[in-house]
């Protein structure tokens, strides 16, 4: 009682000193945000720089520094008192200023995603790390002999003997039973955490904190299923004929090991054309630099801070990082002059221009892409150009005859690649949803039901192993896979909108975007500058006149 009196006296004094009525929700929130940004901004910059260093050196101590800083940031977001404060303000519905309301939502979701209680979180992280370790130390064997993942991939790409292919495929699944019990335990732990926070399961929890909705995703994926059914069946029938011929079996005898990768997620190399020969005497960095300049999105300042070539110890892949949300954007590549790296540098620079050309006046918390899949879409939009015959003709340049040669196969290949990936992603999305809904069901059967339904690949007779668990994404990137397809959908939607409504062309047949400054202007104004100021679907609607839709992807690759 006494304490209360003192507190109320104190409050009166504070109110008196600040000379105004009790603080409104908006001003309390404003103060919270200022203090929060003061805390996280330097930490996030340090973490980005530490990650950049680690990726460049490969030193374990540098990676330890990254973990340490990541943990510090997570600690900020896991504070239950701060979360309660944000939740109260959000529930009060008193924050009317749109920019503040948006920051509140973004903050609320970031805190919510980190509200798993420390003991449970530790169990989840430890078990996840343990499974990941088992993945990386497990060695597949063929007839008792150790083989690497790359060797398995190579066999599935080139071997013509069905028995040898089968052994390689079986080897690729050996890790499944080794990790599956732990993975089911991990799923249950994640579900336990989600339920404590009031969600049905971890799948719904993780979509919600990512501003996505199961119903909406179900609608999109169902539409993709319906619209790709017939075309996929037809394309796959053609493909199966070619594969059956190649392996000297009947089409009816084709088994999962007759496709060119362990999950049939990639396009078998039967319609492939060698594009590398067009790039081998070029400089992919120069090509990317001059292309981006030609559309009014210069990237020199990005490349100046970037690290582009192979080096001992360096991360062999590629990524883009926004160091400070103040213009220091970098990409890491291991460039070679071939088509794959042409695609990759265009892709990473797509992420980079999204980050680089944001509006510096947008509040720090919103100075980021509207969603992980929207930045992926921009990267894919540009990455696709490395195989676009019109783009290649202008940039390389090519003769009409060379272009015609590429065109003969490039369309078919692109179509196959996209449809095969969509059907594979349907398996991943649907299986993962059901995995979290009920981890106690017969998952081995569920997996093959999905594969047979979506990929039209037959389950080997009597097979009852945890083949699903061999996909590492369920462990390291849960409930994420659907974003790849959403990115492709948006890339096609933007492609269509730019061709017909921004460049006002009559057909997309010859579009290369080279020298089309309007392309860069449109992307900058409608997508890069707003950052995360709007919900991703509002941003898409404002940019392209309608919310995210499957129809342009279908028009571009399916019909
Ligand atoms: Zn990307």
C-alpha cells in the first residue's frame, strides 16, 4: 500500500515534470522504439560484420563471435517484460499512426518468435545442433564403401546402370533412420513451445510470426496443384520416355533412382543446352555491373565492399548482407565465368539493390525488405536473365543464329525447371504441415503418399524407411520451404507488370530489360524505397495493381 502511494506520487511528479497528461500509447511506444533501436542497431551491425568476417576467413573463432552476438540479440528479443508491454499496447488498439502501428507489429512478431522459455529453447537449440552434427558427420555407403554426397549426385547424373543408380539413391537415404527419432522429438519440442504461446502447433506459430497465414498458403498451393496437374503429367510423360530409353527400362519400371537427384527436385539434364560456352570468354562481374547501371541501379558501391573470388577457407557459396541499413551492402561470391555464376551474381545483386535503394528516411525497424520471399523474388527476377536469350543476345552479344540455338531448348528447360520445382515444393509444404499437425502418424507412408500424389514418382515396393528425414531443411530451416515458390510467383508477377504496364510492350518475347531505366525506377519507387512499411501483400498490390497471384507464373511457365 505504502509502495503504491510512493509510486503514484512518483508518477505524479514525472507527469508534472514532463508537463503533460499521462503518456499515450503512441508516445510510450515511440520511447520504447527509440531505446530498442539504440540497443539493437549497433549489435546487429557488429553481428553482420562478424558474419562477414567469418564467411571470408572460415575461422572457428570468428564463427564463435557470430554465435555470441546472435545470442545477445536474441536475448533482447526474448525479454518477457518488453514483450508484455508490446502486447498490451497492441491489444489496446490505441496506436493509430500507420508508421508506428507497423513498427509495433514488426516488433511484436519479432519478440513473439523469441518468447520460447529459456529451458525449452535450450533443449530445442541443442537437439537441432545435435541432428545437424549427425547429418554432417554421417557417411553414406555403397556396398560397404564410403561415398560423399557429391559422388552420389554424380552417379545419379551420369550412371546408366539401373542397379548402380538404385544403390546410390538408397545410400542418399541412409541418414534418414539415423536422425528421424531425434527429428520427431524436435518437432514435438517445437510444438510444445508453440502451444505454450497459444498456437495449435509450431507450423502455425512460425507462419504467424512471419506474417503468413495457413489458409492463404493453402489456397495458393492448392491452385498451383490444380493448374499444374495436366501440364506436369504431360511434361513428365515426355521426360519419362527419354529416361526409360536412356536406362533401357520400360516407363512403368521407372523408380525414384531414375531421376537425376535424390528428391527429384531438380530438372534432369535431358533438355540442357551448354550455356557456359557463351560466358567463358566474358567477365560476369563486368556484365552484371553494366547491366544494373543500364537500368538505373548502379552497383559499383556494393561491389567495392564485396568479396567476389575464391579463396582458401572462404565460404564456397554466395550471399548478400546488409551490414548497417545505412548503405553498406555487400555480396559474397566465388565467381567463375560461367552461366551458373552469371545467374548467381545477378541474383545476389538483386538482393543488394533492394537493400541499397531503400529510403533512408524510413524508420530503422522498417528499413528492410517487406518479407524474406519478396527479396528472394527480386533476386530471382534478375537471376533468371542469365538464361534469357534476348538478354544474352544484347549483353554478350550473340548472333541471331546463336540466339536461335539457345531458344530451341531454353524455354522447354525453364518450363520443366519451374514445374518440377513447384511439384516438389508441394510435397515439402504439405508434408511439413501435416508433420507438425500430428508427429505421431505414420510419417514414412505420409511422405510417399505426397511424393506419389505431387511428383508422380512411385514408391519402391515394400519401402518403409524415414526417407523424409533425409531432407535437412526440416531440421535447419523449419516451415520455410514454401517461400521459394512464393518468390517465383512474385518474380513472374513483377515480370508481367513491368513488361506490359511499365515498359508498355506488346509481348514479352524480346524483353531483356537492358537499358530500360524505367525498370529500375519502378522497382526503386514501389518496392525498394517502401521497405517494410506495408504488409507484403499490400506492397505487392500497390506496386503491381493486385495482390500476390499464381496467374502470371502459370502464364509464363505452365500454359
Ligand atoms: Zn537469394
